[in-house]
């Protein structure tokens, strides 16, 4: 993260506190043309700040999904859905670096490894060094799960879960079209693990 000293109202040992207000991020600055043509590396992107109910996470690994590039390529609809400049990306795994004042230490603490998904389309997505998320947007990383593996779970796992859990009952026959893709693989695992077959 790049440091930019700014004056604050907080005093620490009679010195003004330094706050990091910028970060490195891949961003899009236009929705005209292709996502790849509009994606640019920015070494001084605005760093998000968590609200009282949010967590600030340093991104260690991120994943890109079709929704991350399809929305910016929607033309007029994309321009209405995205606030530019925008850092794309929804899936991540990272380390908690700050928690909002309304989040208790028993729920989440600084230093905890977490993974999750950011709501679409994000202003501060996972292709930046930091993201903010509500407590419900992430979960603690279980022991034995690799950071890169966890970063790839968010969108595909949630999509599979939402497509199967409310609709499949014990004894149902299940056909998963595209069973070798990201959502399909998670769908197969969820159906087998649920014992509904």
C-alpha cells in the first residue's frame, strides 16, 4: 500500500497520525468497448474505508467470474450499474486489517484470515489491495484450506447453493448441466454431501 500522510483529528503522542488513503488496484474507467481494453493498473486508487458495520480486508488472492466483465460490457445498462472508476472482482480471500465499531471481537478480529464475496457490481472490488465487506459477506478460513482455493469459491459456490438447496428434496433425480464448470462442480458436491440423492 502506498502511504499518503494526511492530517486527522486524532493525536498520538502529540503527533498527527498517518493514514493510508490510497492503494494499488486494477480499475476500469469506461464502459465503452471491451472490459480488457478498459482495465488499467492504478497505483494510487482510493482505498475503501469500513463503516461501523463493515470489515476492511487486505486481499491476498482474488478470482474473476463472468459477471465481473459482463456487467461493464452491457453498454448503457453497464453505465447505469457501475460508478466509475470501478475496481472489478467479487471473490477473495484475505486478512482482516480493521473492523467497524459495531463488530465484536468474538465475531471477527484483526489478523483473521477470511474469504467471501463482494456484492455486484462493486465500487471497490477484489482486484484492489483492500475491500470492505459486511460481516455476512465473509467467513473465517478453515484450517487446511489454501488461500487461492478459498478465493475461487465465492460466486460459484453461492450460485450452486442457491440453485440446489431450496429446490432439491431427498430422493429427487438431479441433472446438472455443465457439471464440469465451476458452478456445476460445486452443485455436484452439494447434492452428494447433502444426502439428498
